């Protein structure tokens, strides 16, 4: 999956918490989020009380739901429940667990969340 396909997949599955997502798609989506955030921060001059700051806040809110959906589907890809995303609420340790799981390769074959998106 390339950068464009990952963004297209993220928006076409805006609130789809079912199924699985590939590792490359998840990380391209994370890169897209980082680029959008960076762009609006630069345009706003680091402030939130101007036009670009408000647009950046709106963009962040618009990208929140598909980001959560992508993260849940990524966890499904390694045969973990989407509820593990709540580990993010645990300071430091939770993020480390999630990072390790997000970089882990897909579970081969079909698991309880569906077929392998790699087709393998």
C-alpha cells in the first residue's frame, strides 16, 4: 500500500472499526496526520486563535475518528482486541505497548477479525 492508497483507504473507512489494516497503511496514515498537523501549525504560527489555528483544530477533530478506526484495525491485524487502544491512557508504558504492537507484522492467514489484508 502506498501513501495515496493509505489516505484513500482511511477516508473511505472513516468510522469502520471492523476488519484489519496493514502496517504500511497505518504508518502512512500516521505520516499524513503528522504532515497535516505540521502544516497547520506552521500556517498558524503556533497559535490557535487565528484562522489557520481554528482550521487546524477542525482538521484535527475531523481526522480523530478515522485515526482511531485505523488504529483499532491495526490491532485487529495482529489479533488483538481494539479495546487495547485504551492502553494509550496509561502514561508512558501504554504508548510503548501500542508502539510495539503497531510495528509488529500481520498475523498470517485469517484470524478472528478477518482475512489477512496482505492476501497471504
